[in-house]
C-alpha cells in the first residue's frame, strides 16, 4: 500500500470513527428532547428519524473502526532493489 494512501486512509477513517461515535452518543442521550412523562431527556421516546440517524452514525463508526484497524495493520510495501 502506498504510504500516502495509507496515511490518508488512517486519518480519514479515524475522523469518521470519532465523528460517528460522537453523533451516536449524542443521539442516544438526546439532550434537546423534553417530554411530559419523564424528568430526563434520555427517558423520552426517540423519533424514527432520530433513530435512523443514530443507527447510521453507529454503523459508520463501526465500519470505519474496522477499516482503521486494517489500515494500521497493513504493512508498508517497499520497492524491490
């Protein structure tokens, strides 16, 4: 794997993994939500669109974490002498 490609893959997958994880956690706790039947926002029901966003973010975080591990384990190819 070319060094520039490997470095780009490591950086981009790390950014996507962190961003996806952060979005999934924020959507899990739903700090913007309030409801009459619960004191905390975590106990309020999640809307279908919010659930779709959280699921997509968690999926993106998992896939990009797997790709990050693969990129970190990939050995650098050196040209033959």
